[in-house]
């Protein structure tokens, strides 16, 4: 069985998880603006709990975004440093995808809207449908005003909305609001979900070199496209 370390710092929380022998050992702490100080001690703590050394890992996963610019850089830099030091491949995991996985595990949601507050009156968001053992994105991840959020007309009306972006639900188009059956604003990206998804990605051959452990900001990409 593979052993994969996962780190997540895209929100105000900091989380670390270890996938090993089909089990997940995880730590999760709310520590706004303390990610840089908390992350590596949490990595060593979760490895010690599992009795695993960094040299015994098969890969390192990290929350590649979208999310907090500073948080994403911290996770990417830590991942690159550890992966280069121990010659390990890297698995970049979408924060929105991880949230969709958690929504299914905790809420049994089949259709999920994951939305994070992107500041500047915008949201990072994506719509997902559960397929067997993973969430399948119905479109590319997007950055937009809440009023621009759309749902696929061909899907059922059993949508669950999760993430800090749920605070903007009253600004969604009325047709979208009417199709949302449940919302959980406190559900954010977590390393335990990323560890499970990373195990799937590693088995699928999706690991990359440490040098490719780059954050995905979305805002920079959209700004570049508009020029």
C-alpha cells in the first residue's frame, strides 16, 4: 500500500494527513495567519503518530488551490522542499475537489457546488457530480461574481452548497437558489480528503515532479485572459 502525506493551507485552517495502508491519520487546526509556523510541526506530529518517516513516503500531496494566495504558496513551498529533499513525486489536489469529496462523505451529496470566498466580491467555485468513488467536475473551476453562478440544466435538483462562498447564496440567480437543497458554510478544504484523492491520483499515474508543485490561483489566470 502507498504512503502519502497531504498538506492543506488554502483557508484559515491548517491540516495535515497521512494515507497509509488504506487508513488516514489527520490533524486539523484553525490557525489564521499561523500556517507557516504550524505546518511543518504538524507534518512531523502526524508522521510520528503513524510511526512513519519521511523517507518511507511514496508521494506528497498538497492543496494547489484555489484559495488564499499566501496559504497556497506556503503549502506549495513546503511540499517542494520536502519532496526535493527526499526525491518524492508530488500530487497537486484541487481544494474545490477535496471539498466535494468531503461533502459526499459527510452529507451523502450526489451533486455539490463548492464555493470559496475569493474576496473582491467574487467566488471560486465549481459544480460536481459523484461518480462511483470520486467527484467529477462538470466544468472548469471558475472565478466570478456570485450572480454568475450557473447549474447544469440536465442535472437533478438535489444540489448541496458547501464552503465559505455559501454566505453569498442570496446573490445567486433565483433559478440556482431554488435548486439548492442544503448548504454548509463551514465545510472547507481538508487534508484528509486530499490524502484519499491523492491515493487515487497516484494509482492513476498523475504524480508530477517536485518542480511542478505550483499553486493554481485562478484570479491571475482570469486577469491574464482578459488582457
